[in-house]
């Protein structure tokens, strides 16, 4: 018998998962319900548009039962803009008969509006709510003061009604130019500091998953780090793709929120202009992870069927995701997208923070640049797609160089907190 004493080995605790939230579109309850029922919905939460509340009632109950946050989006940002306001929003309990004005949130009228919103969240069984904030064109435009007061009122109302069981997320909606402006950014952070909200969601106009420049990624990473001083999770809202994943990898944010095969871009400019028609839901696109591109179904099929090599490179070979390979990838693009995005985010979660930047470059960005080179060699039937593929290749090359230098010379010194899952909150 050995005389060597045996001591228990220290076991490193599993890292808390990075956050991933899906914004449910009008008809997304079907595919989300199927994913949850199959046990494949490894997301942190589902964001429900208040105008779809009745339509998504069963989805809300199912998500909560499976310990997934259900977050109410009251659409107040849209309701106060010419391009975002709709008749459906006006029928909500906090509708005022027309586009919201700043006076609607002041005094007795404001208390009534916030109370109606809070009651809606409680009665609907939501466990989180996006605060009734607005597009901040400038720290001097008046909305920031109104929004912070609205958050205080909403917090007081929810505390009275639920003893704090419904938490508040602060959506900070602003153009990229304001995010980059150091003085405005610090003024906003100072205004948010006393609120004690549960998370900050950054919804930044002028950038997107498919068109974000390397300079924008670098600037976003630097700007988001300032929000870490608030001590709450920071989530990049309406952004995804390699742009969003790079924000996770470099510690700028602790989570992503976006739609299902869409909604990975926030175009604040369109909200300034009155809508010229009935809102419509764009057709579903197909996610090609190897390329970090969303393609029209016809183009996606052309790509994966163009040659056996391209089928192997660009088609989904994950049998858990697409059991029948490219047929399922093309036939059920919503499920394919959610499974693959979940896999991307959870994969980053398993890597220690200090190693994430370089691993992201090696495992995500470098292979994507190689795949983009192959995509430029495809004999596309659509001439515009040839140009798009070449432009995409150049963008990924530039992003790889920029972030490679960032990882080598300016590694992150601060990492955003990760949002807590519903299971973690008890």
C-alpha cells in the first residue's frame, strides 16, 4: 500500500455562460417552441414584442417552465419615432392616440403610462422588462433625463407589485457617433450609475453584423469597456455574426441579442422618416456559418450545390442541427441559425477569458477568411453576388488584421459581466 498521501484535487468551476437572447418575430413562436421542446434552446432569454403578446402567450409559459428568461419589449423607442410608430403599438395600454412625445412621460400622465406598462409586464408573466427608453441622438436632447426618471418610476411600481421579482434591463439606444464620443459616453454612464438596473443593452445605430468595419469593431470594444464600471452585464443588442462574436471574445460585452435570421442591424436613420407603408416581415435567409453570411435561399442553395467541395465547406454537417444535411439547412433555416449561433456562443463561453481573443481569431475569424476566398471563386449566377463575395472577403481580411493587432498589443484588461440565466437566479 502506498504511503503517499492523496489530497483532493482542486476543480476549476465551470465558467458562467455568455448570454444569448433571441428576439421573437411575429411567427417565431412555432420554431422556438419546437426548439425548446427538443431541449435545444440553450439561450438565456426570449424577447417578446408587446404587440405580439397574445400570439406568444404559450411560448412565454413554455420558456419560463424551461428556465429561460422572458423579456417584454414595450416598443417605446419605436413609438416615439415617425418611422417606428404603428397602429398596433397605439393599441397597447400605454398608447396615447399617436406618436409618443416627451410630455407623455412627465407628471401624472407619465405615472399613468409607466403604471400601465408595469401592470402589463406583471399580468403577462414576464420576469424581465426592457425599460421604456428612447433613441438618444445627443445627451442634450432631453430623452436621457426622461428615461432615467421613467426607470425609477417603473422600478418603484414593480417593487410594489412583485417585490422585485420582475427585473429591469436598460436599453441604451444611440447612434454610433454618440457611442464613440467620450464626453457624451461618460455623461450617459454617470446618468445610469444611480439606477441600479440589472443589465445594460447597447443598441447602436450605424453598424451591423454583415457590414461592420474593423475600425467600428475596435471602437465598439473600447467604448463598451467604459460601461463595465457600472458593475452590471452589458449586452450588444441587434448585432450578431462575427462582429458580435468578436465583442464577446474581446470581453466588450457579456451577451448578444438579435432576431432569428434577421434583426442583426439597427438602422436608427429609418426611424427619423415616416413609414410609407404597412410593416412587413422580410423573407427568411439562410445562415452560412463558415462565411458569416446570410444568403437568400436561392443563393445559399447555389453555393452548397455548386460542387462537392463547396457542399463540404459551406453545407451544414452538424447532424444534431440538420439531420438531412443541406436539405434541412435550406428547408428549416430558422432552426439551423439558432442551433449554430447557440453553438458559437457556448463555444466561446468554455474558453477562459484571457484566451478568448486569440482562440476566436484562430477558430472563427481565420477560417472565415479562408472560406471567403473560396466563395469568390464560385461561378455565381448573380453578378452582384460576385461583387458581394469579394467585398466580404476584403472586410474579413481587414478585420482579422485589425483584431490580430488588438489581441497582440492591446489585450482586454476588463471583461463585461455575463448575464445570469434564470436557473442561476433561483
